[in-house]
């Protein structure tokens, strides 16, 4: 098959290497030249090193690019973690079709940053979905889906890595099925009554509301934790005096707090305790001007942090 790859990030790179080692032909790659989240490698650079043609990802928005797809006799378009909306004419140009690897369980987690939202909402499971692309975003029939548990220690990074691992298993499976008999490809219509389309916005404008229950605060921090890489949401912000700080890691303590929310308490093995509405959480790492520091170097007992609800 002739395959056109549209993608980003390490999962895009690994998909390209998988395709390069297969018997299929990669006719070209659409990807950004600059890394999105801080890693030195890009799919664009990898494609160039492997000798493949490259285009800027914005081309998928242009109906005229469908002519290029047809000229190259593309059988299959694979969209792997690209955030560019693909024009309907481009989606329809491949002979077999266009398929998207989405890092969330559809239809409940359609849209942007599903991993962050799942952790923020306190979900106990997450998943990855490979589906046929249609004009409506993340609404096409499901081909494969894998669902896995989320633990209390999971972060945005760990769940994203699991999505990548599960998703990469689906790509060769799709290729094998399409090569053998495309008619037998499972395509299950989504129950769009269950659909929740997630947006680009960050909860609470990216600031911590200490007057919320501790679990909600910790879930927000976990959702933003992609360390050592950049987070799609940044790090949840708080303020000590005139200094803005990002809370990078936090855990529940199970200890009731009667102090005003945002009050810095004593130390423990995990870091510094800070009061929420119902209990103390323990903050371990703090982001200060793009540097990660131990919380014990930043906070002192009795400090009062600004409540996001008051900003």
C-alpha cells in the first residue's frame, strides 16, 4: 500500500519507523519542523533522515492538497497525534481511506488533550482508539480500541506513554487487515449520545484553587505532569507573594486540614504540606522560571498561597 503519514511527537516517529520496516511505501510525511513539547527529535527531521518527502502539516487544511494525494496514488492516510484539521477533500482522496489514532476512549473523550482531561476528572480507566476519519472530528466508526486502568500514581506522561504503546500495536494490525481483506475491517459506529468533545481551555485558567477538595487539586497536578517534557496545560499556577510558581508534583496525605486553604504546613517524606478544603496534600516539586526545585527550598511553614478562586 501507498501510505501518507500525518503526525507529530515520538509516537509519530515510531510509526514512521514501523512503516519504513514494512513492505508498504511511505509516499510522504506531513509534520511540524519544530518540536511541540520540548524533545529534540521531530517526525519532520526523522522523515528527512530516512529520505522521505515532507510537507508542512498545514497542507492538510487545503482542499488543493487532495490533488497531490491522488497523484501519489495514496491508498491510506494515517493521522498520528496531529492537531491540524484535515479538509474533507483530503480525507476522501486516499483509495482506502483515512484513519486516526486518538489518545482517548471514544466517544467519551473526543477532542483535545484527552489524557489531561481524564486525569483531571479522576477517571479510573483510559484508552486509545483507532477510527476511520470523517468530516466530524473524532466521530468516525471505531476500528480498534484498547482500555486500560489508571492508578493513583499515574501522571499525564505515564498515561500518554501507555496510549502510545497500545496505539502502536494497532497500526500493524490495521495494515495487515487492509492488505488481506479490507471488507472485513471492523467499523463500529460511535454512540454519539455518549460523546464529550474536549476543548483547548485549561481548567481554572491554569491556577490552583486551594479551597477545592484535595483530590481535585492533586488530580489537576497529575493531569499537568509530563515531566521532563513540556505539558500541554503547563503546570498549575499559584502565587507566593509576588512570585508565580508552578506545582509540578503533589500527592494525597489522607490527613485532615483545618487551616485556611493555601496555608503551608510542615514537612513530610514527600515534600511540603499545603492545606486544601478537606485535607493536606504534599507538594514535592515546584516549577520556578522553568527550573524544577524541591518544595522545601521554596515554601516555609506559615506561608499563605493565593487561592486561584480569588485571582
